[in-house]
C-alpha cells in the first residue's frame, strides 16, 4: 500500500507539471467532466442519474469547533465544492478532520488513508477515484496525518480519478 501511494503521488505530480507546461506554452488543457460528479444528469430513460453529492453529509459551507486554530478545508467534487471552517487545537489535519467526523479511512504506513470525505466515498480499487490533497492550489506531497496546521491555512480535498 505504501508503494502504491508513493507511485500515485509521483504520477499526479507529473501530470500536474505536464499540464502547467502545456499552459505555459500558450496551449490549453481540455478537461472532460464526468456528469455524475457535478450534479444529476438525465439517463437514457429520461429520469435522473444520481450524483456523488447525493451521499454528502453537508451540501453547503459549515463551521465546526471552537479551538484556537482556524483552517479551511474545501471539498471539491466536479464543479461543486463546500468549504468547512475548522476551529481546532489539533496539531495535524487528519486529527482536525476526524475531530468533526468529516473524513473516514484506514490507518496505513503513511498515516490515515482517506477513503471518505463529507460522506462521499472515493474507492480507488473499485473505480479509480481517490482524494487528492492540496494547500492553496498546490498539491501536497504529504498525507493528512503528516500535514501540520498552524492556523490560517486553506486546504483542498479533491475527488480525483487516477
């Protein structure tokens, strides 16, 4: 599991660098949105297909806690996002998120392997989706357990397909 996470992180960083290089050359990067990520879509029978947001615990911005450190965690799935403001005394991001039951996962060699954020499950083994972590738009090379918080940070947890 440890080597899978390391390889996955390297692949993501390479993809990010290639995307940035393409934009720097005056090119554009086309993205294809998976319709069910951003909201309900019509299916072939004319009915509505469910969105991953249907499983979300919170559908709008929310504040938690009364600790001395204030951090924001933006949960992004497709075009939609919600931001959680956490007031905590915890030392790392994993403990702050767990304190308010905003994430679930498994303990691994690198700390908490996040599988669920805000009630939305990303199951890499089933469909290739995972939760990526960034701070102020920059991908982090550490997991939530190793990400220290001092207060004032803005983190993003993005539902991503590998």
